[in-house]
C-alpha cells in the first residue's frame, strides 16, 4: 500500500480525555441506571447494592487490563485489535464481528428506549402523539449517523455535552435522595432490612446487571483518535468505570430508601421514575424521563461511534473488504463504516425482540472481556518486541486471571436464546473468515512511544586491533536480546596503502577479531564481524553503520561493573522514541537507575536565570513523562542539572567510572563529524563507556568517490 493510501486511511487524534470519558460513561449510563435498580432490588432487596459493587469490581479489573493493552496498542479497533494481535486473525475476526454486531444490537435497543422515553415525556406533559416509537428511533439513528459522518470532533463534543448534563441531573437527584434517606432533609428512611432474601441472590443479580457496565472498553476502539493515548486511555477507562459505579451505588441506595421491596417488584423497570416522583413529586418524574432521554441518546451515539471503528479496523486489516475503510476527504471520518452501522440499526428497529438482542450484545461483550484479560496474560509471557505498555495492570497475574474467569463465567447465567444467537454470530464470523480472509496476515502494532526494533538492537562495537581493552560484557548483558556487529579496525597513517597493509598483516588482525568474537559467542551473543583497514576511522564507522543498519554505537572503555545510566539532556527533542526505547531496555533488564543530567547554559543575568529555571523544570517534566510512556519505571528515574558550556564538559564533570553514558546522534547527515567529536572531545576525557543511539538516515552505501582517502579495504567474516 502506498503512503498516500495509508494517509487517507488514517484517523486524526482529535478526542480529548473528557470526550473519551464521556464515551464510556455515555454507554454505561444508558438503560442500566433507569431499568436495573428496580429489577435488581426486587430480586435481592437493598443487598442489590452489593451486586452492583461486585459487577463494578469485575468491570474495573477488565478496565485495568484494557488500559495496559490500549497503551501498548493505541489504535482503532479496541478489543478486536488487541485479540487479533495476540491470538491471530481468526480470533480477531470472531471478536471483531461480535463487537460490531453487538454494538449494533445495543444501539437499536438504546434508540428504541429513546423513542419510549420521548413518548412518555410527552404524555407526562399532557400530549398524546400516538405510538411512533420505531419511527422516532429510526430518525434518531439516521441523525446520529449523519452527525458522526460530519466529524469525529463534533460528535465527541455532542457526546461530552450530553453526558455532562445527564450526570449532573442524576447526581443532583440522587444526592437529594441521600440527604432525605439520612434524615438531613425530612425524616430518615434508610433501606432495611438489607438482605430480606438472604445473600444468595447477590451473585445471580450481578450476572443480570453486568450489562450495565458494558461499554467502557469501547473507549479503546477510539484509541487511534484519542490525544496523548498513553496518558489519557488509562484515565478514561478506569475513570469512566468509577464514575458509573458511584452513580449506580447512589441510585440503588436512594431507590431502596424511597420504595419497599414489594413495590420495586411490582414496578420493575419503571421504578426509578416513581422514585423520583416520591422524592420531589411529578417534576421528579419529568426530570427522570428527560434524563432517560439523554441517557439513551448518548448510549446510542457512543455505540455508533465505537462500532464504526471496529468495522473500520477489520477493513484496514483486510479481513472484510478494504473499501469499507475509506476516509471522507472533507470530513476525515470513516463514512462507509458508519453507514454499515447506521443502516443495520435502522433495519433491526423494524424487527423487534430488542431485549433478546441486547442480551446477546452483552454475551458477545463478555467473550471480548474474557479474551482481553487473556491477552494480558499471554503478551506478558510472550513479550513481543512491540509490546511496551506505559500502564501495567496491578496484581498481575492474579487480577487478569480473575477478570478472564469472571467474564467467561457470567455467560453461564445468560438465557438459552441469547446463547444460541451469540453462538450463531460467532459461527457466522468463523465461516466468513474461512471463505474470505483465511491466510491473511496482520501487521504488528506501531506504538507511538517506542521503536520496537530498538528492543532487539544491532549494536556496532568498534575495537582497535590488537585488542587493548576488554569487551564490556557488563553492558551487553543488560540487553535481553540484541545483535552485535564487532568491527575490528587498524588505524593507518594517511600515506599507508590499505591494500598493502592487509598483505603485510598476513591474517594477524583477523585472528585477533576471531578471538574477540569467540569471547562474545561464549556468552551466547549473536555476533557478526567486520575487519577494516582505514586512515579515517570515523568514515569507516559511518560506512559500516549504513551497510548493516546499526541502531546504536558502543564506544569501549574498561569497566567491571555497571551501576548507573548517565543521560545528558540538552534538548527535549533529543529524547526520541528510539532513545527512550533503548533506555527502557537497559533499565528493565538491569534494574539500573536512569540519571537524567539536564544541561543549562552559563548565562548569569537575573532574567536569564529565571527563564533557565523555568525551561529546565518544564524539560524535566517532559523528559520523565516520555521515559514513563516508553515503560521506564518512575522509581528508576533520577534527575540533576549542571551549568556548563557544552555536553562534553557536562559528561566530564558528572560521570563516574561505573557509568554508561548514553547519547543520541543529533544529525545523522553529519555522522562523521559527530563520531570524531565523540572520540576526540568526550571519550578521551572520561573513563567510562558511551552508548550512542543512532538516528535513521537514507543514504546509498559507498557514496564517496573512488579516489577518496577515506576509502578502506574490508574483509568480511563469513
């Protein structure tokens, strides 16, 4: 695929943290908070509060696992993307279609509820419009699809505003109810007895109402459009679950303080309307009906937004026709994917049996949730080079295992018809995969905060022959996986012919190089060698870097033990994802501290001092944040500052004998000058090794003219 095509198929990051939270809250505070409090309390009494807490804890575990996966793979597709990259395209197809249709089913359910709430609201104020629920739902489905096509940012703002109003209304209503129940306003009416049916119904009710928490994972389906995903995705996932958990707790507490268990049994899904009427009269019923209108609207909008990104991701991977993933040139939205969500919703509204379809959606989501937790367990064990989450699930492996078992376990409590329909969706997905997509391969994720190749780097280790300094095994052992290119060189005088010197050398240099290679191979390293006779070592190193595509350069110094990584920072742009990845690998494998040394200018005026302090403080925060995003443990990051004229003086002043100084190449186009500076201005002034992270450069090998004095004779080891 060409670069042009890739760009046209890429979505922009336009969604803020608030919008991301509103997507999760908007889906979860849909029908659940208006329907389930009455039904759940009728079955378990006030103890239904425990059911919501138990389901919320399970949801929180899954949210933590999702946050880990999302920070390692912040791409559109959510659960589908995680599962497909962990277990392969077959399982990805099952989960992708299940996620897509599950949200389509749920959206139809929400829109039918939207029509119901609108009619009830109109009737409550005395208007009798008939019963056009389906037409209202259909019109709303088409409206939301059109809004989402016009722009993700606009749809996100709409979602954010609706959820803000909705949660504000519910919070005020429930807090008023809590004040009444506690006797602060009027007489106390605490819910009692707490468990009139005992505690055994708590677990069954948890399975019933777990659908109330379905939706937070849909935040991850928008991962490719969320700003600063390494920070915002975990906050949005965990924050949305906690917000909804608090709202459900307040709803259950107030519901059981206003109505008795018998009344709740009789009222069922309409109980919350009567609770509001009991609190503040008919105006309360109007408020709840209006809030229900907002809730079903926001749930439908968020579901349409998320579902379209799932089918978009499937298309990008070629598991469904690729024309689906086209991006609208003007609006920058996946308009075809949105049509494949809006049109099925419109059709389902005319079919009916929406309650069964809604439970089927819950079943499909429980399968996704169980597999999301399984992804964390597998990826932590396999450790692919692209998997570097900036957030890690606490309590590993216990919490992911509990989340996986709970997700799959709650499926047992589903109705037989829902099990049959859910199984049919998965079977149809499997058959489509075998007929259309079998044999497809998927690209590895490309995390924006690391460069995966740097987790298995090819390090160039130049050594002067005969070998006068020992190989720095302590440094090389700090990498868990790497390739070593051992470059043995003889530095010649300019008037010396490399060809003649090679002839006079009579193989002695090759023997020295082979001896050094064997020492490394005895340590189980993967080693290639290159023998070079040259009058310009920097030019020779540059040529070898280009020829072998080396990612780092290690300048040898004798060292027995490595105790610290010293990292000079003079420009925040220096901390690229290549640089951060190398630091992550070294700190993770060795447990060594990463000591950031911020280099300040030597200006001395009061104004410049204030500006300097402000700039250094901002640079420290940004540098630490970038390393944390790349996976470096915050406890391993140290920082200090030094006022010197240049970087060589800073390293000379602050280094210790057991340090590894890590630099980044500033300009790959001037690599020869840079290497000369390292050898002449830095390496000669310190007694510890240097590791240089090399920047990429597109340049043809051997571009120097044939009569260049820097040309060398090379002898490769086969």
